[in-house]
């Protein structure tokens, strides 16, 4: 009777506490209902009301419409950062340090530059020795004096010289050209075969980012692990190399002064919770320790189904298939299109948790069409029965520990009695201890 009362006093409250979601059982993360219930904004039929969250986030249930919206939206790449994305390279302006050549033509001999006896020469022109644009931005032209060159196109310099000598020369015409271009350069370095700094084309050629990388001998590594960073003025943007090919809008024109840095870094995602990859042992309640952590894309893009597969799929003895979540920060404009109440959030990036239900066979099709992005986090929640089992296992350990203590005490008492009995046999006093009282035969 006592044992039955003890069982009712311990086991029944234990079950109730476990079903209530006791927080002291070991777990890899929140349960599915906790993720769904604590969302600040909810999109889709999750079946639970909003609740408070330490960091506000939106919960969005994957549907064909949601997958389509996210698929059509591309993160801001080069084309989104630089407004001159479709503007071909402009004509080159001269700069300090450029080496300039000036040729002056006259309509007839006997003028300012062409002597009268030079009529038999093949062409009435004179070429001034090459000169460097000085630190003040000037070049020197005979009879024209110092002429401003820095920051001007060649046609502007030509017209300036003509205006200065037209009253002394015979119908003068001037040709100004770059002999050595030392400004308006384009730099390509990093993980390329031949880092290069080359002059931006003055006319004709309209290099794009991939053309500039080709001038540098191409990339060293695989395209899917290569990133391209473009510096232009005080702005910077980074895209995967493959993005330049698969999204041609990002393969923008190179402008004078651009700096292109190429580096290698695998795109990665994180996986936590009840994933099924690499069981290495057993733990509390027989739960399997999973291989969790960081996984490489090994491709330019992978979808959510592939990512879950890379992490080993779902643990058959642990996972809740209806509670597979993907954590990502989405731009405010996209979050609004998804139906998130963006008024509850501040900042341009909204924390969004996408929920896909793998209990539904159609959930796998949705996951196969939902593209992963670099830095995404996948979390697979435990089935609630797993936490109940772990809790009961912990309670069983506690009861076993207490039972072992009682057994140890009883064994000590038996040993004490045996020692006293042995001593009594030697002295003729057979007193023993029984239940804390001493008796004498």
C-alpha cells in the first residue's frame, strides 16, 4: 500500500510536469509549438496565437505562393547598389600623372608653327614632345601657355588650345592624345591567376565585370566558391561569381577607377536540432546525438530539401516532421509582400522563420523549390514525446539513486549487526541492533 501511494505521489505529477514542457530536460532547442506560439507576426495557418518573443520575428508557413514570391526576389547585387549599372564606360578624362601628346596642324606653311620653306614637307603639322600632366593639372603648349588638362576630355583640351592660338596660327587644328594612361585605371586582384591594373578603355571597348576578370587571367577556384567584390567611389557590393553569369543584370559595366577584389569562401548553412546525420552514440532517454553544425553548399545554389538531406535528413526517432524551420533575415519590402505585419518591426531586415511541414507529402515539393541563401539556419524541433521520455528517464534516475541510498543504509545496518554479533559471541553478550533498538538474548 505504501509503495502504491508513493508511486501515485511521484509518477503522476512527473507525467503532468513532463507534458507541460519542463525546462530542465536536456534538448537541442525549442519545441515546435514554442516557435509557433512566440512569433510576433504569423503568416499562414499555424493554429496558435501570437505570443511575446525576446527578439521579435515573423513566422511564415511555406505555401506555393510564398515559395514563388521568395524565388522571384533576388538580394541586392551589383545592379542594385550601383545606379549606373547599364551606363557604358564614359570617355576618359585626363588626370595628374598622365603622359600627353599634342600635335598642331596648320592649313598652310608660313604660319606660327610651319615655316614657309616647309611646303615640301609631307603634312603641315608639328608634334610637341610628350609631357606629363603636372601636380596642378596643367600641360604647357608653346604660344598657348599653361593649359588645364586634369579633369577634362581630350576634345575640351584641343578646343582650349585652338582658341588660344587661332589669331596667330593659320586655321589651326589640334590633336591631343594619351601616350601613357596613369589614371582612370581598373584594378583586379585577389583569387585571380594574374592580378592586373590596366587602363580603362577610352573608346570602343565596353568591359563588364567578367571581362575585367578575364583580363586578370580568370578565377583560380571553382565558380560556386568564388565571390566578387566591387569598390566604386565610396560604395561597395559583393556577389557570388556565378551570379554574374546566371543573373546577367549583375554583370555591369566597368567604370574608370573601379577596384575588383576576388576571393574564395564557400557558401554555408547551419543545421541544428533533430537532424539525422551521423549518429555517434546514445544519451539521456536513449536519444541519438546528431551531427549538427556548419555545412557547405558545394554549389552556387541548393534548395531546402537538398540542405536537409546534407544534414542527414530528419531523425526517425526524434524529429517532429511538422516543425522544420528555416531562419533568415529578409528585406523589409519582401517581408511585406509575404504578408508580414512589418509595422511591428524596426530596421530594414526583418527576422523571418519559414515553417515547412514534412508530414504533408507536398511539403517536400515546396522544399525542393525553396532556394537556400548563404548563412541560413535550419532547425528541426523534437517531437514532444521525446521530451516526455527524457523527463521520465531523468526521474527514473532520481528514484534509482534514492533506492540505492536506502539499500546502502540497509546493508550498513546488516554489517553493523554482524560485527556486534561477532563481538557478543566473544564476550558472552549477544546483544544486536534491530530497528534501532538493542536486544539481549
